C-alpha cells in the first residue's frame, strides 16, 4: 500500500490582494482536492483522531463516506456530534487536537481533518435550505444565555431533545464571538447566519438586546417557568497591562476593536454608525489568535505598518501556525522578546511605546519558557495606535446578580466538569464563561455535555412527578 505524507495544499488569496480587503483568505478545497486528501486516510481500527476531538466527531467514518461520494452521509456523521462543521473547519486548532493524533503525523503530515470538515459543511450549507425540523415539544422550557459556540450547541441539542429553547443574546445579532470576535476574512458572517438559521428551523427562539444580569436575572428566568438555564455568555471582559498610558486616546482593547469592526462594521464608517480609529503605525500587544486578528484588521484599514509586540519567542507564541503564517505573508512585523512598560502620549493621544527587551529563562507552569527582562534595554518606538490583546475574562454581570453562583478566583463560573452543573439548582454553564478564553470546539464540547446533563436531570424529574401523580390518582 502506498501512502502519501504531505497534505493536499489549500488555495488562499494572494497576500498583496487580501491585505486590502476583508474577503475570506483561505478558500477551501475543491472537490478534487478534497477527494485527494480524503484518500490519504488510513481508516485506522483504533482512530486516535476521534479521541483528540473535544466533541468526538467520528472522523474516519465521515472521511470514508466522503471518499465514496456520499456527501449527505458524511455531513450527517459529523452533525451527530458537531452542530457547526463549517465554522469548526475554519477556526478550530485541529493541528493541536484531532490532526495531532493522526498516525500519519508521526512520519509526515496528518490528514487535513479541518479542511475536509469545512468542505462537507459548506457543501451542505450551499445546497440545503433549512427545513422546519422542530420536534414535538415535551412541554418544558430551557433558557440559554449567550449565542456563542457553547450556547448554540446547547440550544441545538436541547431542541433535538424536544425542549422549547430560548436563547438570550446581549448584542443585536446572535452568534456571540463568532460574529463580534472573529474577522470576516477568517469566518464569513453569512456562514454563521446560515448555521443559526438551522437552529431556528429546529424551533430555537432568539431574543437579542437582552443582557442577563441587567435586563433580566437568572432568577427571573427560573421564576418565569424555565426548567433549567444554561449560561454560555463567554469571556467578554478585556484584560489590560496595568502600565502608564493605557487611558490615552488611541488605545483599544482587542475586544472593543474587533467588535467595532466585525459586528458594528466600523470599517464602513460613515455608512455604519460606529467609528474606529485608523492608525498609521499600529502596535498590537499579545501573541494569540486575537492579536493576529487585530493586527490583520488594522492592516486592512489602511495602516502603513503593523507590529505584533510579544514578550516570548515565536516558538512560545500561542496563535495558530496558519494565522501567524498568513499575518507574516501580509506584512505584519513581529517584535518578539519585547515587553511594553509604558504607552507614551502627547496632547492626550498615543505617540509611542516604551519597551524592554526580554530573554527566556526556565519553563513556567504553562510549559513555556518564562520571559525575563534584560536590565538597561529600554527603548522607545513611535506608534499612533495601540491594541491590547492579552486575553479576556468572564463578564461579572451574571455572577454579581446571582450571588449563589460560586466562581473561581479569576471570575469563571464554578461547575462540575462532567455535567456543567453549577452551585445553583437548575443552572448550568460552559465555555469561556467557565474556563476563560478558550477554543470554539472546547466551548461546543461543554455545551453538549451540559445539554445532555440537563436532559437527564429534567427527564428524571418528569419520571418522579409522573410516579407521584400516578400514586395520588390511585
């Protein structure tokens, strides 16, 4: 048997063209490319790739169906455990999950599972209009707070179990971080809306502009007849560096910057109502995917020069290798082993950044080498805009208005990991609201576990109530 160890290449927009538009960069596989890549799969009897997937997609099975040209079957196999294949195929770090476990990765490159998942998911969305698939109601209502990956997944599974599901979204559009956080060039918003339309076809109801913790509380939902509440409100509270100058005009959190661009369409101001500063020379502080997104957005908004300021080396950088590659191709400059200590200003506006050089010491608790400041290495660089992308935390609105919800030291909701059950009866949580900022697929896994736990708990209660009523009738 002959085996090829190199992935089938994927088409991408030319860097010189794409840095001037918000169109999707990675163009996906053609049919021939998808079939060639699927044909590399060894169909292992004990597929480690499945164990590497947080929602346990039956990867060899969907790939086998794909090689046979059974596209609907391939989609149905994925959809048994993953409600958002087109999204996951684009933004999930498969190289650190399923693809890393592929046996072919031991001697070459693992199967491009994410690209194949995207191909199958896109084929379904392009050719299938969502039909009304709502199941008969079991008479019980469940509230889902937040319409990001965790909330959408929980809502879909609960609807399939027969619950009347209402999703409460704080913004004016559903989709959570998929809409406000990830730029169009990585995840087209029309695709997210198609995925949401599938949930609406299942009977899921979406209420926007409702801030749980302010407009309504969790207790209000329980008093309003919801049998359970799932909190998937994400981690929308930005972290800052706590250095001088962070209050200057021209300083953004990446969260605000990306929300203005992605959700509020600030790139089209004044045709949209929300402005955003267009920097000439922009510094983005951080090394994750959000930092890459912010830097690449700044470039597309006309910046002449965009720098990623990161205190560790390229090897420690947490962003996906593909995102770093695309950023470099587009001309983003990487200032590694560099740590900002002050944002410099003039007349209330950013004028530069004072940094120190770093060197790497021993590994810390994350396994990455700890950066150590090199004394006497201070230097100043001119910038007219600074974007801080060093992470986010769960917003405290919900926990502050629900005092019997226990939280972790960083503000996440404390849950039972297997079920998502919180310290409050009838309330479950999952995704970034629990863990802090993590991946889309991890949030989806939490949503699935919680939905199943809710179903089991409410089914158990229904059986007990039925038995009690039966005995009373006798």
